[in-house]
C-alpha cells in the first residue's frame, strides 16, 4: 500500500491538524514504514494461536476501602495563601 499526499491531506483534515510540506513528507515516510511493518507481520502464520488479551496472567489486586482519619478544617486552611474563616479564596476564573 502506498501512502499518497491525498491520504496525508485527508488524515490531517480529519485530525484537524495543519502540516507544512516538509512535515507531510516526513509523516508520509513514517506512515510508509508503519504500513510496511504491518504487511510484514501479515506474513506470519497465526493459525492456532489464541488472541492475547493481557500481557500477563496477573489480575487487578485492589485493596479494601477503609475509613481513615481526616484533617480538620483548620489544618486544611493552615497553609492556604488566601483564606477567610472557613474557605479557601481563589481568583475569579469565570467572567460574566
């Protein structure tokens, strides 16, 4: 399969990216190498080989949720650069 400039332009359009001509040539060369590698892999005989779902047999080992201690409001506000009696104060980020 050959990678054409039209294919690269279409991929750039679909991904909403803009590339210079030099970048398009570089991307085309990289894509051609990827396609060649995949075509080479297709030559392998995989009959009788089960699909690999996970790299290892290990399953997720999760810890149990345990109720633990917490900090008081005063401790939480202790290092706040700007605060009032009970709350952190932050700069306004939404302007109406």
